[in-house]
C-alpha cells in the first residue's frame, strides 16, 4: 500500500521564470525508507513542503495515507499534517524554552489522533522514545531545548516526529550538522524506530554516506512522468 503517491506534480514560485518542480511522480509504500537526492536548489525542500501540505498544489496530485491533500483547504491541511505526518527539519525547530519531553509531546497536544495512537500515557511514550534514541529522559528530558547540544536536539526532533505513530516521516537534511559517526548512529536509531511504527520515511540529503540506511535512493531529476516509474 502506498503511503505517499505523487502524480504529475508541478510547482512554480511566484515571480519565477521556470517551475521548480515539473511533472513529478513518486510512490512510497508503507514502511519503506527512501532517500531523495538532488543538488541545492533543485526542489527537494519544495517537494517535501508539497507532501506535507505547507504549499498549495496547483498542478498534479499528492495523496498521503489515502487523502488527496491538494483538495483540502489550508486549515484542513494543517490538521491533516498534525495527524498523519512527522517532520524533522534541518534546524530542528524545537521550542527553546520547553523541556525535551515537552517538545516531544507537542504533536500529541495538537492531534487527538496522535494521542489516541500512543499505547499508554503520552508522557511515558515521550520518555520511551527519547531513551530509544539514546537520550536519557531522566537527566536530559527536563532540560530546556536551548541547553541541549546539536546532537541532543536532533534526537528530540526525531522523537517528536515519531510520537503517535504517524504514517509518514519527512526529514529535510537532518544530519547536516553532525560528524560521520554521529550521522550513522542517528540514522540507525531513526530507521529502527520508523520500522517499529510502520512509518514510511522520506529523507532529503546530499550525503551519499547514508545510502546504506535506505531501501532505495531516488534522484529528484528522475521523478518525471516520462522517467522511471517510481
């Protein structure tokens, strides 16, 4: 079953002479891990924004967990994103004055569906995820996000994306600030947790050293309607 189905997607930014995305098609199945590759400025982040419903979809379709998000108004896309997608950003976007545990809990504060999918107390699940991602919930869980190292913030961001078992995890260059050993350790932990929850994982990155963690690697330039049927 496809958790992500994109058909003939095109997108142009206002004032641009050429579309940043043109006739893209892609399928990602339940539980599949896919690396998205492409040079800077090629449209990787724009594609992730389209999948997450952050931007409008003027041409083509993007279906997530059976829902064509292009048919939803902006307010409904926000609700759908909170219910069904976990997002990991390059700069993590943690709330600096909240604790690590409270940052992880944010999706459950905004989504009843995510709360209901947690097996037990949501605070206990937040602490379990931090522990699974090798961040001690007893010593660092109460620390403000602003007091954590980059690597620790990264783990908090991953736990936040995973809580409540969303069907899709999107990650945009989340390892760019880490050294090679830390990158591989993080990817092993992220992929393990995504596999346990059954989430499809789509990650954009330039880093060819991370290919081993994915079921397949796709070049953004290949995802045209006339190209390989992904």
